[in-house]
C-alpha cells in the first residue's frame, strides 16, 4: 500500500499467550476503527505502531506508512502522531509555547510565531497564545492538543480514546473537528475505542477485537 497506513499480519503475544491478530490497511484521509473491551490489546496495538511497545511483548508482522516499512524505526522517526484521553499539555508553558513545542526545529522566530497563530485560528482560538492552559475549558484543551500534534507534521494519526472524557455535546464537536482536520491533511487515521458512537462517526471500517 503506497499511500496510507498498513498493519501487515500483525500478531502480538505476551509470555507465549496470543493477545491479538490484525491485518488491515487504512488509506489517506480515511479512518480505521479498532473496537473491543478493555484488556483486549487496543492500546498495545497503538504502542506497537508508535514504536513504544514494551519488550515484554513478542510481535510478528509489520507496520508500513506510505509504502515504507517503519516496524523497526525509532519512535521519533516514524512521523506518527497520537492523541490520548488526556490532553497532556505542559502546565508550565503558555498555549502558544505548547503549540510551538510541536514544530520541527528551525525557522525564524517570526515564522514559528506565525504558524502558531495560524494553528490557533484554524480551531477558533485566536488570541489565546499567551493564555495559561489551566484557564482553558476541556474542549479548548483538546483543540490545542490536536493542533500541537498536527504542527509536528505527522504522516498518520492515532487516536487512543481521545474523546472519552468529554461530555456528550462537546464530544461530538471535538470528534468532528479531529476527523475534519485529518481529512484536510489526507492523514490515515487509526482509532481505538469502545464507544459505538465514536466508531459510527468515523465513517470507515470497524474491526472488533475479541480475546484470543
């Protein structure tokens, strides 16, 4: 698969016991949803894709991104972004500084500042650069976390139940924003969730994992 994210014959075991098996591909701009109960291995799968899986797991198969085998690449070279349940904003940095943290090294101070301002404008947070993250609402924090991740220019997006801590109305709003921004950048998206509404809103293929 030349454009998109592919999990090719991935099989994960722990202490000799099989945990999960999956072989799927998700095209650029599309969403692949992995569903299943807690403990079935959803977050373990994402850790494998990001290159952060504990060595206590044994894995066969591979991860391919835009046709390149990234299975053994170090995490910082994979160009894979991830959003978690928690926004993970740095409390000691302003909103603008949090966003600037996502930028690649280099460029003038003015150009970096312009990119931060543009990112805030894209999600309706104009003028928030100097704000303390602690003063933001849950939805605003989610938007800042999304744009910080996108400013790192990933080639794929992983979602680890990032909407689960938002109330129903805000959840739908943030979810739609995340999917729209990913489509606008033609990013393949791999989402893990146990929520049927999240899976339905994604609009792509749904794979349900069951304990092996």
